[in-house]
């Protein structure tokens, strides 16, 4: 590293030195260099003047900014909102359909039939295959029995 | 977010003053900077420090306000002063004001990148890499701008 590089590096450290943010070894090194170099002393004076002249924010700015930020409406993730809405709609829809079936009796009939009188396959074939396979005479006998039972 | 505002509003304000050169306009820009940062918080990736990130937003916001002011031709910020006022004029005009005001006034007349490189280094203690990110240039360019700015201030303030 050349002397010019060394000087440039020291110059770049001056603001940090003025702010008191160097470690003790670097502080001593910069202090020694400044003591021996009038050009660095001039530069330190300028840096001190700049640092001393730094502006404080106007009174009330901090509070104003906090108020503004609190006034910003929060946005939820729309994909999550849509998913939640979809689940709620499907759940409510299922409950409504189930209640509708129960109140109209259709569900109750289907449930009762499935559980008590018929096996599942009997329910399916009773009106189709069984009646189709009956002869005209057997069908007549069956209808007569049904009429008698009904009366 | 309140804690972030408390920690950084002074730096953001000074950054905005550094570009806008008007404390009132800079206060508005500071407010807008934090609102935009809050809305964009989800996009903060953490590969820069929060300070560098919000100072970059502040720089963009201040420049946007500067462009708006120019379009409206209100010209409260007098960008032209930078080139039209010579060193001696500045020193003469500042003879009667106190040292801090004098220094601020002199800094105001540096070109923007020199002004920001000097103030971000001296007032905020940022590294040249961070300064480069904020003023949209390389680390080397930030370093050169800093040295030129300091040299010029030494000449003027001597």
C-alpha cells in the first residue's frame, strides 16, 4: 500500500473518528496521524463543522409520521382470504342442503329405507329388474296383495 | 414500525433535505417515505440494512417531489443555484450568519452526489458501499464524490 493510499484511508476514517466510533487501536492510529499532518487537521475541522451543523428533524415530525403510518389500511393476503371464504361457503352450503333434505322428508325416507327395510342393492333393483322379471300372472297377484294390504 | 420511525426519521429527514434543500418539503417527503416503506415492508429482503433500504426510498421520494416541483414551476428549491453561484458569492453571503448555517448553506451548493456522499458519510456514518447503493452509483464513485466534496468544502470554508 502506498503512502497516498494510506492517507486516503485515514481521510476516510476521519468521519468515523470524529463520531467516536473507532476501536481504541484505530483511534490512537488516527489521532497520531492527525497530530502530525496539518492537512488532516484542516479536514477534521471541516468534518467537525459538518457534523455539528447537521439538522435535527422538526419537532412533531416523528409523531406525524407515526400517525400517517398507523392510518395506512392493512392488507390481508388475498389468496388466504379467498381460500377461507371458499371453505366457509362450501361448509354452509353442505349444511343447508342437508337440512333441506331432512325437512322435506326425502333424506329421512332415503335414510330410513337404507337402514331398515331394504338392503342397498334391493333398493336399487326393486323397481326395475324384479318387476320386469315377474310374469303377468305373478304381477297381478302381487298388485292384488298390495291393494289388500293398503285397505 | 413505531420504533423504526423513531430510529430513522432523523436520517430520512436529513437525506430529504440533502436533495430538496427545503426543510418543509423535506418533512412531507419524510412522511411519504415511511408510508411507502410500510406498504412495501413485505418486499424488504434483508440483503441491505433497513437503514440503507429506507434511505434509498427517501432518495427516490425526494427526487420525485423535486421533479413535481419543477413541473409545477413553483421552484422553491432553486436547483439553478448550484451552477450559477460561485464560491466567493457564497462566502460573502454567509459572512453574517452563524457557523452552522454557513456550513449548511455551503453544503447546499455542492453537486447532489457530492453533497449526499459527504452528508451520508459524516452525518450518518454510512459505509461507501451503502452510500453507493443509496445514490445509485458504485462504491468507488461514492468514495470519489466524498473526497471531491470534502476538498471543495475545505476550500470554501477556509
